[in-house]
């Protein structure tokens, strides 16, 4: 599974960071950083939740 | 819990996320999703921002891509309104808004997500140029009115919707007057000091903001011409947008056997009656985390509660979990992102954790009875989310003040 963030859409609401802080981090510069772009299958449920909960629908998953 | 079928009434955010949640839980029974608009499920936040500004078109509002919608294998009934429900017989009455036909379904599981509608000002009905903003069609109508180049736009109500519409109109170069009956915008939610920060934001962007004054009448001959205020003043207006809150859509449930009181009354797990749950703007439930009965009108809550209420229909009573979110929302106005998490009371202790009100980039945290209960941020998304996590952890206000964020 590969995480793709559309940074034109992302507004750093940081919902994803709350759900999966080991994968997504909004830093002091208020930009989102993806810490792990290819998490394992065990993380799929959490990543799916990030996709669902993103207010900007900026996150998608390939594979 | 084995269910044959689940009917979801309301095809907006809570309803579609509920349907997706059911399939994710491997529910393979029939799902009927009923919506009273003709549009496929769409996202509302851009309706007061990018879509209203004309920067986005309808394709950007899609909540679920067409192929994913197909995968859900829904019986999707659009342009259909739920007209009645009877808990004992589980009969759901439907009215087709296009051909005026009616129909009755006997439902197994029922999830109510009929949302809310805008309050209106009495007496302004029938005047052209007077709008509310809730639906895609509302936004399209206001957009067309803005495109026509009105000499003056009057916004009634400086809540989040009114404020966002004002910001969009100003960004388009329109003259805007915003009227708020409270002493400051949002002062009932945020208090006068933070309300004042919002007021300054709008005044600096050229909004003629009038606070502490109410609307007496919206007048015109066929088309709106002026707004008369209760301090005797009068404002000429070509376009009026009324944003004075919403009313939960529960009329169709009168006599159903369900309890209605500021929404569909649910237990702590979002269950309104056996096999009946509710989610989103229409649902009222006791949030045990805060010891408070809540009805939450936020985007994020519709997503989370839709999923929760869906799962609730699939589990036995003794397996059901309470729904205990820390409410969170955002509002984009000009270049500011305002976010709030938790519950802010006017008597709470407040501490500016970072930044300053003067630069309008800050996070303020709120404490009650020694606990961290809320956070308000202006352009501080990271802090808001970190403090939201601390609220979930139940930390003391003292520890929240000391926390490294």
C-alpha cells in the first residue's frame, strides 16, 4: 500500500496525525509530512480511516 | 447481530459514510440509501468557500467516486423524501419528489441521518435575492447572485457560515455588511474576547460589521431592496444571505414512537430504539466523555458518528460502545484557519499556549474543574490536534499548560 497526499488540497488539518501519528506528522511549519509512505497491511484500517476523515479528501491509497 | 437489510435515511456525509462503514464491517445485506436531493452525495464545506467563489466546480464536491459508489452496491434512491416512520410496524413512508408517488418500506435496521435545515427570517420568503446556504443548489444560486455584481451584499448572522460567505464575497471584491445580534461574532460560543478577534479579522478585510443589532425586516418589491435593523437604521441590499443557524429535520418522525427533543434522542451508543440509530446533525446523544447531551453540527462528527451508528446496528446491545468523541471543527476565513476542539464554556479558564491574539496566530486552551476541555486555534492546526489528543487522554489543565507541543 502506498500513501499519496495531494498537497494542493492538504490544508494541514492534522486529523490524520491524530489517527496515525507514526505515519503522518504536521510540524511547526504547519506542513504535513508523511513519515512512512508505504506502511504495511497491518496499518490499512488506520490509513483508511485517515482517508475517510480528511476534511479535504487529500489522502489516497494505491494498492 | 444478523441483519437482513439496513435503510439509511439521508444521503449526505453521515449517510454515505455510514454505508461505507457497513461494507467495511463486511455487512453483505441490502443497503438502501435515501436522499431528498437529486445530487449524488456531495461535500458541503466548499459550498461557502471554493465552490461559492467559483474556484471549484461540482466534480470537486464528490464524496465518493462513482466506481467506489458502485462497489458499495447500494439501492440509492435520490429525490426521495422520508415522510413517516412507525417504530412498532417498522414501516417507513417515502415520497418521490419528482413524480409525487409514495411508497412504504418495512425496514429492518434503520439509520437516521436527515441532517438539519436553515432557519429563516419570517417575512422574507418570496423575495428574490434572499438566500440561505445549506445545499449545492443554494450555493449555486448565491454564486450566480454574486456573479451579477451586486452593489451590496448583506449577511445576516456572523456565525461560521455567515463569516465564511462574507470572506468569500469580500475576496471577490463585493461590498459586504454583516449583521450580528450578539455583542461580538460567535460570542456565545467563543466569548467576547475571541469573538472580538473574529470581528477584527472581518473589519480589516473591509466588512462593515454591525454587532449588537438585530434585523427588523427584509424589505423589497419582488426583489430585496433593503434590510431594516432594530436600531432604526437601514441598509440597502441587492443580495441577502441569512445564516442564523439550523433546525434538525425531525418532523417526519413525529408520532413514530421515537423520542424527539432537539433532534433524535439516542442513548450513549447512538441507539434511538431497537434497531434504530441516528448520526450527524440530527442526532442528540449523551457524550459520556463530557457528561453532556450533545447535538453536533460539524463535518468531522458526521463522518465519525455515521460510522459509529452503522456499527451499532451490527452489534448486540452488550457489545455496543459509547460514542465519546472530542468534537472538532474548522472554518476557513480569508487566510485564517480557525479550529476548535472539545467544549469551550464562557466560564472556563483560558491560557494562550502559543502565539498571540494580536497576530491572530495562536492556540488557546481551556480548563474546567482542573481538566483540559477545549482548544481554539487560529492558524495553529498542529497545536489544536495535539491538544485534542490531550483532551482525549483526560489530562489536567495544569499538565496541558506544561505540555511540550
